[in-house]
C-alpha cells in the first residue's frame, strides 16, 4: 500500500511586503518610545513646578507670620503644613492623616503632629 503525500507547495516570499511591514512596525515602536519619553519629561516638569509652588506657599506663610519676628512656632508651622497636606488636589490616594507621629506639644494642651 502506498501512501501518497500531498505536493509540497513552494513558499513564495514577498520581500517588498516584508520590508514594508517591518518598516511600519519600527515606525510604530519609535512613536510609542517617543510618546513615553515625552510623558516622562512632562511628568518631571510638572513635579518640579509643584515643588516650587509648595515652597513658595511655605515662604509666603513664614513671611506673613509675626512680621517683626524671626521665629514661627512649631505648632503654627505644623498646623499650616497639615492644612496644606489636607488640601492637596487629587490627594484621595494619600493617607487621611498628616504623615507624622502624634505627640503633645508642651504648653498647648492639644495633640499635634510632629515630623519624624
């Protein structure tokens, strides 16, 4: 009994189509890479801008407190920082409590947060 195998077909390769497909893939990969790089740069710029704005708010607050004095109490500063922390836009993912251990400041009679 003889088993007849089907005829093998010769594979026809269209090199031009392959080159075109490869070129399209490379272009798409480069575009995605460029988009990612631009997004990272934009995120860094936005973070730097937010940091500058936060420092400007702190300086403005410090200069507005006791204009003739060089001293701002720790309690006043911590209260300001806590209110700034709680007013952060898009801060839903942040802890609900100012990130500092709870201590009682001497002479105030009320618990305050103190930086670690």
